[in-house]
C-alpha cells in the first residue's frame, strides 16, 4: 500500500472513533470529513513531502502524518468549532 494512502486509512480509522463522518476520494488520495451529514465537507490530503496531513489550505492547518490519532483530534475540534451554531461557543 502506498505510504500516503496508508496514512489516510489510519487517519480515517481514528476519525471514525471520534464519530466524524469520513469519505475516501476515488479520484485522488484524500479524505472528506464533516461532523454531521448536513455540514459541508472539508478535504484532507497529504502534502507533497508526505510529512503532513493538510486541510484548510487558506491557513495551512496541518498535523504530522505519522500521528493520525493527534491529527484526528485536531480535525474533530476544528469541525466542532467551525460547525457550532449561534450561542454554542466557538
């Protein structure tokens, strides 16, 4: 298995433990994630160096690709904050 794909599969497993909705792209090595099925997707890829999971390219949110559990926690926190409704404390 390709190293990047292996890292994405490990991340997928960790995200599912946190009840994050995860999809695997069939067109490229990437995951789509969202906190709930009605929320918009965020795409997660491995950067060209193979060292980082990357999401939110506007601010280069990332986490080390050799720590899928830590990345999953950061991504779940990001989704929760992003999707919080009014009065839910961002």
